[in-house]
């Protein structure tokens, strides 16, 4: 599977070339709870406005369905703590959403994960910040959960697509090669997402990962390649596209409000607007007026994959110093 064909990490030329106010919604992430049974060292958490009802969630899904949403992710908090999670998954599938993802810490019951798969979840993102119980407990702020979490990861990976998310801090950075080997060889996951914590964004060098692991995991390979080039996970440079076409067909939603992206939402930015018929237009207007390089959250925290996608949009739509494309990219200024 190529990186450009993975729903939540797309660098696909077709999407980048066609993205507009009028194209289908590509990806939306819906926070359904602020509750969590872990207390991870690096977690930004979320406030109680993320605690929505099943009725609210259905209303948001119904709106997104009208925009032909392709990929949806349910997150939190810990979404498996919400009793109606299987029902909203089933609703998303019935509305035609193709990739239905759940972000989880892996601590729920085996029976619940099986039910979610049976209802239609075909993408799990599960936290794995260690390769042993002692570091795992320290990173998650919990105790006696390591065996359950790793057993669940292995079980779920045998049934459907699973990526593990490895958030790096000074606590676990020295264990990174062993974490990757453990996830790939022992747990059998589909891919591995390594990311430096927002509070600890370092340029990583000298990471020795077996080539057979890189060959199997395109997301991991993408990021390790960036590390080897001296590129950090986070941060926009003057050379990058200062505009964010990603907001045109990608959204993060908490409560009744939509945000530019999940990163900005977790870092405390204001919402763009409220969910409803004006959402796409509001995001288009945000796109036109926002210079990400001058935005302190974007400049420091925007992820490499988002930056590369936005740069690709600029490259594929570069015809002159100023381009006018009605109802799509608006006035698009390029530099140099």
C-alpha cells in the first residue's frame, strides 16, 4: 500500500489537484468525549465541550453525508468509553462513509473491539509508546494495562487495519528502535506512526531501523526518511506553502464547532464556525485569509505530512504568480 492511498495520510496527486470548495469531504474527525481512563504524559486532552450526545453525533454525520464524506475518525478522550460508539459506527457505514476509524488507547474489552469491527470499523489507531510494561505504564499514566493493550493490538491487527501511534518524549526516545521492532514483528500491525510530542519536538538522527520493516510500513518509512534528511515532524518553514488547502476538505469537530485541524484544536485555537450548511464556505474563507507561517500554532506544530500535501497542492496548481480559479482555490499567490 502506497502512502498516497492511505485514507488519513494521503499525498495523492489526484486529491491535491482537484481539491476545492465543491469536491467531496475527504476526511473529518469527530471528538465524542473528553473522558479517558489514561493520563498520558504528553496528552493535551480536551475539554467537556467534546462530550456530545448520540443525537448530536447523528446530526453531524447526516450533514457530512450530504457532502459525500469519504473518511471519518471517532476520537476523544477515549471513544470506547462512550456506550453508543458501535451505533454511531454503524450509522457512518449506512451513510456510505468508506473508511471508519477509531482512535483508542487499546484498553477496552476484546468484545467491544470485535463489535466495532463487526459494525464496520476498518481502521484503528492505537497508542503504543513503549516496548515494555514499565515504560508503558509511565507513558500512559496507568498501571497493569500493558498486557491487555498489547494483546488487544495483536488481536485487532489480525482482523483489520491497525496503525500504532508512538509519541516520543525524553522518556521513551532511546527505546524507539525496539518499540518499532516490537510493533512490527510481535504485534503484526499494518503501520507505525512516530511523532514527537508538541512539548518536545526534536530533530531525530541516527535511527537504525531494519529495511524489511520500512518496506512493510509506508507511513513509518515516510517519517524515518524525513528524519534522515534532518526534517522535523512539526513546523512550517518560509519555503513552504503558507496557505492551507487541507482545510477545504478536511475538518476536526468538537461539540457543535469545526476547527482547522485536530492539531490546532488541541493547541487551543478558536473554532472556524459552527457545524451546518455554511461550514464549507466558512472553511474556504478561512483558507483565503490565513497565512499559516504567521500563525504561531501552525508555524510550530503543523505536521510534515500536512505540509507536504499543501506544498503539493501549490505545485500542481502553479500556473502563474497569481491564479484565479472560481469556487476552488480562490486568489492563490505563489512566491519565487
